[in-house]
C-alpha cells in the first residue's frame, strides 16, 4: 500500500463516474476513503468492491461535507488528495503522483493541480476556465475545508504551496449532458449562493482567503469575488458574461462552449440575483407586518 498519500472522494449516486475515477488511480495502490451522502444506485457496491473505506454523512453543502471527511476518516499517510467523483486523473498527472517522493517536498504543504472542465464532451478552454488550478493535494493535519461559502468549495493549507502545471484532472459530469439535470442542480445551488450573499450583506459571513490580485490562485479568486459582491444586482451577470465572451475569448469554445458560458456565467448568476431580491423583499414585508 502506498505509504505517502491517500485519496478522499465524495459521492452521491456516482455509478456512472466512480469506476472511471477509481480505474485512473488504482495502480497508485493508495488507500481510498469515500464519503457518501446517501446514494441509492450502485455507488456503495462499487466502492466496497474496490476496497475503499466508506462512511456516510447527510449532505448540506460541499464545504461541510469535506470538513466532515477530513475530521472523521483515520488517515495515516502524510499526504491527502481530495477528488470529486466526476474527476479523472490523467496519465501525465498519474506519473507525477507515481514518482512523488516525500523528501522532495519537505517545505511544501499543498499542491495545486490543473483542471480541464468538460461539458457535453467539449473541453471548455476559454472564458476563464483554463488553466484552472485547484489545491487538491495537501499535508495530513494541515489541510482544511473553507467553510466561508455555501457552494464553492476549496481545500486550504497554511504555509507554502506550489502549482503542478503539467498533468491534469479531467472533470466531466456525464449527468449534466441532460440539460434538465443541469438546471435542477444549479437551481438548488442558486439558493445556497443567494442565502450566502445575503449573509455577507449583513456582515454575518467573511472570507477565509485573503484577497490578493497577484497572489496564489485562491487569493486571486477571492479578490475578484470581492469585486463581484460590490456590483449591482441584475447588472453584474451581463458584465460577467460579456467579459467571458470577449476578453476571456469564450466565443472560441464554439457552440457548446458558448452554451456553457451562457448557462454558467449568465443564467445561473441572474437566477441568484433574482432569488436575492426575492428573499430581501420577503424579509422586508415580514418586518413591516
């Protein structure tokens, strides 16, 4: 068994995706820990057949699910790799992990992987979606889940981090090829984001990551989110979509890519703003009564 790193994977009805991910990492011979949130398909059987350590926890949001996983699995390896079930480790990234030596990273606490996002079989290369660095590998006991947001989830570390620009994790949710699934999923997410933003308006929620334009990937994200929260509702989706289409060259992703940018960069953001407005109006009316 690999003595250096273990995998944690979150699942919910992932029979389409889990075999694909497990097959991409099986030859690394690393311990696998799976936190499931109530699957009713073959996910648990697939995980059990693979020999993964299984736990279940009711899902509230991704940050809290990762927090539960990190606090409740007994992981012995010095490093942890956190993956989503719809991701796959590419051969080039596999080779980097296979050749990973603890002694080469003595002063490092976290490693960013480069992600490729696939939508309806199309690699979304533009619109700010590539390169996309996510902190996926971190020291056991140092990495933790950022609980400052309801939907966006990230794993954080204190101390020094590095970026692996070569090799990728491929992220492709095959269930999202059905547009009804995509809409239902993001309608649910829009409630989480709307509630979160209202809490921010009332100074009930802050940011864990220090915003910094020229900082690490997550600090840059925090910087632009700070700008986003200051923009007027209903105007900002038009600004964001326009930037993705023009300055970030989203139009080069072709018909499928433009559809993705419209759904993710405009439709979803507009629905969030509508729900924020509705919730604020409802709260005002309740206070008047």
